[in-house]
C-alpha cells in the first residue's frame, strides 16, 4: 500500500482484496470499533512507527518471551514474533461469542462424561459407535471414572476464524493440553509498553484476570476439602516447545513447577511431591503432558515424563488431573463435526457458534466428493495439531493431491476435509509507514470448574507471510494483542474547590 508524504500509513490506499478485513472496510474506512486505533496509527510518522515496532521487538526479547522450534533434530529457541497493530473486536460481539464458547464447552464435557459412562449418544443413534472405538484418544482406563465437578476438559482452546461473511466460525476444539495463553498475556504487556497512551483514553477490556480465574478453577476441582489445596504444574521439561508457558503460568499462579521425577504415588494411592522438607500431598495436577506419557504403569512403559501410579490416584479420586485423561476423545476432528448436534442433544439448545462446513471421509458419498475436489479443499488428519499433516489443496502440487487421495482411501476414518476458507485479514506492519493485510485466527480459552469463564479475547495468531493461511509460529506465523473494545471511557471533568471546572 502507498503511504502519505510524511511516511505514515494511509488507510484509504489499503486493500484486502476479496477478503473480509477486520480493521478496514473495502472503501478504506476503519470499522466502528477500530476507528480510534486506526486514526492513532495513521497519525504516527513512518519513523515513529518503526521506532515503536523496534521497541516492541526489544521488549519481547527483554521479557524473554520465546518459543521452541524442532528442526533437524535440534531444539531452537526463537523470540516470539509480535506485530504492533492490535486485533480489535467490539465488546458486544465478543459477549455473544463468549456465550457461545461457554455453551460449547458445557456440551463437550457432557459428551466426554457420557462416552465414559452410559454412551447414550451412541445408543440414541446420534453418533456411530465405531467413531469412539477407533478413536486414538479414547482411553478405556477412564470408563466409569467420575472426576471432580463432573468436568473432564477444564481448559479448552477453541480456534475461531472469520469467513468472508465476517462471522466467527469454530475451526477446531483443543481439549488435551491447549497452549498459548501465556503469549496472550505477554502480548498485552508489550502493547502497554509501546502504546501506553492508548490504554489511558480507550476502554480496552483487561486480560490479566486469567491467572486468577485459572487458579480458582484448579482450586474448585480439588478432591480434598481444604482451604489451600496443593496444586502443581507438571511439565515435560525445558526441551518442550511450550516450556516458556509452563514456567510463566506456574509463576503467575504461585504454584510449583514439577517434572515427573518430582512426584511419587504411595501405597495409599495419593500423590506426593518431593520437597526438601519431605513428602507433601498433591491435590491438583495441571498437567502439560499427553495422556500416553502420564503414567508408565498404564500407558507407555518407558515414559519418564510422568509418574507411576498417577492413574491409580486419579481413579481413586485422590487427585484431580487437569485436563482429565481421556478428554482428548472430544479433540478428534471427526467428532468435531458432531458438536452442534451435541449442543442440541445434551443442552436442548441451538448452537450459538457454527462449525466450518466439514466433510467426513469415512462417509462414502462425502469421501467421493473430497477425492474429486481435493484441489479445492483443506484435508486434515483427525488427531494432529499445529498445522502438521494437513493438505491445503489450492496451495499444494498435483503430486501432493495424489498422495493425500491415497491416504484418505487407506484410512478414511482418520481424515476430514473443509472448504478453503476466505480467512479474514488484518493489517500487519511490513516496513516503515507501511502495512499490508495478513490472514489470522483466534484462540480464546474457556475454563470450566465450579463455574465457566472465557478469556477477554484470546491469542490472535497471524500469518506473517503474504498469502499464507498458516498462522502457527513454528511455521512462520506471528501474533498480535487482541483488544476487546467497549464503549468509550467517560471523561469526568475535575473541579476546583469553588465548584469551577479545573
């Protein structure tokens, strides 16, 4: 896009083409909730904007915000890629979206509990039984277990996208060990440091209540009635790609960050933490390792990431595991297609947030359509995450198309397909006084314990490469602060002692 003579951004010259842009309309005008920030960004000269961008980059580095990329057998730490221009969402729109997210997690928890107990949804014919039997994340060891509050998925990261109609759609649910919330919180800290003037005059809703609400959720599922339950965060260790987040959250919550070797399950089927003062009983484990590495007594025998007996302790009701083992049965992209029906079945309500249209390759007719139109579709494996193992048809070669046709035919249960969405865009700084549209998604976090909470916005991930639809940081994506903007702040005039305006 062109810039003004001063080098500042000229929104009238900005164009997202055929895509819905979340900040600027096709006529070059800022959308209602974005007017103030768009005007402010445009008022900054190219030199000032570049100075702010560099300041943001240095702040991220000084704060130690990083992520790990696995490449050629090496673990490479990289500075978190942050874009200065925030992603802005109107508070009224967000209120409805948050209500839809709460509804969705309620239904998903009902489904998980049903799957491990009576399986009514299968008996009533709404879900084929083989989808559960063939699910990689169904855990027979969880059948009959009753976790505290009846909650299996305490923390859910739902990925939302906007299509060309400007509406939010749920792209997928992340119910095993959803990550990214620490980056949401750190993004806000960076914004406050490099755009401080904006927070003084605009009603940007806070995000810093999340650690408190997460802690309240963890406390609420403690199996022991005690004023101060012992809570720990179980990490795989420093080489995990999300270790920054593990350490950050443990510090924010004021809980111990532990590895499997720090935990011990005694003959009373209770979990204890090894401390310099001796063993201390643990009530809640916020675990950031996958099911199969959790307990070598039950799952992978040579795993050193978990601790022997954790499943015994959980099954006996002596410790809460967050998220609970087996919750990933609802983290299946094939199961995802049935969530709107689950909402109606379990809650008797219409789903507030729609799914993206999904083709189930296990269905012969839908599979035939996918095979014929594979060049137009996005094909995803049922249980992969991070953008791995998928095919973006329009951006793939004919050789890739053929390879995926073969994969789908060999294991149709393991694949779904979705239309290639016209993902919304938002401006990204591309140079001094220059901004261009880039595609993005949003991962809000939903908490369920004794009550339900949703983050104010969430983690916005943006594809920094022009034309790319891949937003994952490990594959070249970046991030933005997400601003939920309410009504303008009321300016109250200060008065003198004699009643006159000051």
